């Protein structure tokens, strides 16, 4: 995986990007992703919700989905579960646009 991947952290899933959601339930760490049909340019007939899966699998599946459908991806991570080897996770407004 190339170094320097950047991802934006948000608090709520937007309508204009796919969202990877990382969560903790006790000792269980998991991720899932949501993609609004509107962001896929008509390639999805309805909103897509990925199944909950282990963190690394969820990250890989979300990145592949975002690349395949050529949609932007953001991350909801209220418990700080993001792994540094995945890239840089920045909060909205942290970087100049």
C-alpha cells in the first residue's frame, strides 16, 4: 500500500461520500461502510450498507468499494480505532483545501 494515503474524519455520514464506520462494543472492534446511491452516478440503485466485519477487513473492503465505484471515502471513528498503517486520518478543516 502506498504511503501518504489521507482520509477525512467526520462525525456524521455525509450524502456526498461513502462512510467507513469504526466502532467498539466492549472488547469487540468492528467496522462497516455505507454508500449513498446518489454518490455513485447511478451505478447503485439504492443505498448500500456493508456487513459488519473486523476492522482491517472493513477498511480494505471500504477502500476497494470506494476505488471500484470511484467515490470519495470518509471515516467515522469515535473510539480512536484507526490504524496508523492505513494512512493519515485528518479531522475536517485540519488541512488546507
